[in-house]
């Protein structure tokens, strides 16, 4: 293995492998270093990939990639301890090319994408931890892994949400509790035919299901469920800054979620195959670090490129797009033989021109809006009470629907409802 590369990439997740694939295809000498024993072995986040960003790079990738199911059904539930009110959207429009999305298992999908980078000519080194960065004359010029030093013209930091390397060179500050969440996920195995019957799916179709309310004990966060080929990815995400106020631990939240009347029948007789936990970036645009400096750029989760707007969580498509932008900027720098901060500013320019920064800016106020505990307590209870009043017949004289609605709205307060509504609209 050479001790000098054009580019060294720290992390073989979606952002790192995408960058490696593009750069190696262009003829650059690329080294991808992954701490896990294989690409994706330490990545437990997510479960859903919006295809548009990777489709542009590897057309029709889903025909060969290890995707689980194409999402054709969207569900959103407001949960109380005993009930759930669910919005269900099922449409073939969700499956059209460039509009489609797939449920994936990251351990398999990340490994496939890293192998594509290897096929293009990149060198993949797994089971190696990068301890520090080489800095010479104010420029990042390589990495230090144990006793080994490896040099490069540019280093791409794709080492995940808690990027200590980005902190060491001053590109980002230590993470704040309100900026990240703890995600816990279980993989529960079910026979394919049973899974498809329970979720009313045709072969190859998948469901994405988001939950808010009691799944996190009324704290800031939410639950999720994705259908794989013959298993379910089930989990919760709770904001770190709010967990200390909770009477429940993350494992207890997860267990209560599994025992909820709406969830328990879906996982009945399922076999627990995997349990994992991970930090997830939450603050969106407001937690972005400095994305580049002399000889270095930051991509994917390490750059905090995640959008969580409750009914939709996006990270994978942003990670892939950031890896593409980083690769294009580095190719431009290579042509000029200029890897300075000024030259690598092209990376930020490409992100600004893409959907990545435009979408992050669009939703930059949403994380602050979600710090409202009424969203996770009073509103699910209000919706549940309204639905109960509409559908329960007990022999008592009925009240006008208007009266039923107002009685429950008044429990929260009409002014609170108006204020929250205005703030929510502005945040979107």
C-alpha cells in the first residue's frame, strides 16, 4: 500500500464511499479507511434511502444493490399509552424512478457501495482507527493510524456524527445535547408472507411508519418502523438534551413501544435478530460546522447533514450528495493542483447550489419548533379524544361535532393552538 494518496477518506459510510467511487473512477489514488471490520458494520442509523441522489451517480442502482423493499406506503401515527390515530397513504406514485425510496439494511448496503468504490480502483482498509490528522504548515496532509502515517493531498472526514477529527482541527465544536438524539433499533425477523399480510403489502413493496407521542414517553423524539424483506426495523429516537427529564430510560421506552396495542400484533412471534444504538444529528442547518479548510472537507453525518421534520427523516440522500460535491470539488482542486481552503471552498459552493443546503435552510427553524412538549403529549391526547368522541356510541345523547371538537381544543388552549400552528407553518 502506498504511503501517499491523492485522497484519504475516513469512514466508509454512504458519503465516504460515494466520494471514493467518483474519485477512483476519475483515476485518482484513493484510500478509504473504515474503523469497523467491514463497511457499515458500525452504522445502525436510518433504514430508508431516497434514491434520487445515488440514481444520478449509479443509474438503476437498485437492480444490483441489496435493497430490501421499495416504499409504497406511508404511515404517521399520533400515540397515547393505549391508542393510535394514523394517517395512511398508499400510492404507486411513491415508486416512480427518481421519486422512489427504498428500505435498506445499512450493514449490507454500505458494504455494497464500498465494494463499488473498490471496483472503481479505491483501496479499502477496514478495522483501522484513525487517531489523528497530519498537519503540516497549517494544512491537513494525511492521517495518523496507530504508528502509521499516511499522506494525501486532501482528507475527507466521513467519520460520523461525533467526528472527533473535525473537532481536533477546529472545524466543529463539541456536540451539544439538544443537537443530537439517541436512536435505538431492533431488527425483528418475520417470515415474508406473514410480514406482507400484516402490512397489506405486495411482494417487493414496503412501508415507512413514523410515530410521535407515547413512544418516547412524551419526550422530544419519535418512533419508526420500516419493513424489510423478512424482518422489521423498529426503533425510537429521543433528543439527548431532553432524556434527563424523562422517567424512562431508552431501553424502557423501546420495550413499552413494542408492547403498545398498535405495535404488539405487528411483531407477534417475531424473532429478535439485532439490537443497536447510535447518535443521530438533530439540529439540521443550525448545527453545521465549517465544512472545509486547507486540505480537508467534512461530509455526511460528520457535517450534521440530516433533516428531521417529523413525518420524514432524511440523511442518506444528503450524505450521498455531499460525497458527490466533495469529489467534484477535489477533482477541480486536483486539476489546479491547489488544495488550499480557498480552492476547496468549491465544495461549499456546490452544496449551496444543490438541494442539500436549500432544503436544510428551508427547514432550519423546525428543530426549534419541535422543542414544544405539547407536540408529544397534549396533541396526541387531543387527537385521540376527538376520535373517541366521534366513534364511541354509549347510549348518551350525542353532542354536535363542533362542541366535541371545541371541548378538546380548549383543554390545550385556543391561543396555544394558534401560536403552535403559526410557528409550525413558519418552520416549514
